[in-house]
C-alpha cells in the first residue's frame, strides 16, 4: 500500500468492481478497491501521474448502469495503484453513490454484529 500524507474525511468501504478510466488522451480499465463519498482507490492497467485529472465510470454491483464521476484527481500513486479524489459529481451521481455507500455501511454493520454474536456464543 502506498504511503500518503493526506487525511480522509470519509470512511472507505471495500469494493471489487470493474471500472473504466479516461484521461486527456487515453482510456483504460481497472478495478475499484475501495470507495467513499469523496474518493476511491483503484488498480488500473496504466500508471497514472500524480495530479492527473480523470473521468471514471464505476460498474457497481446490482446497478444497471455505470456510475459516472465527471472529474477526479489522482492524489497518490504507486505503480498501477492510485487514490482518486472526486472533484465533480452530478447530483444524480452523488445520490447514487450515497445509496451505494449506505448499503455498504449496512452490510458492514450486519457483518460486525454477526461476528460479535458468534464470539459471544463461544
């Protein structure tokens, strides 16, 4: 994992979903590793330069169409892995992202409660 000097405002939830990433003169594919309201980390088939501006299409589970992030910025990079900060999201995209993260939070809390119940039973 890369070392970085910034702090995150929102918790990132793990994801393992495909994505399409586009810059000024390229389009590439990648895998979403984690996601929050303000950013994500990815692994792509291209090394991205720190500060690069990209457009992202996230192909999220149980959603009929990709979630479009109009503008993101690379805030850390280490080889083909990088962190993206979302700079521009349309209102519909922000609402869809919020719903997706709400489901991720519920799943996380349910899994934690299940683990606690299993540990209490032992």
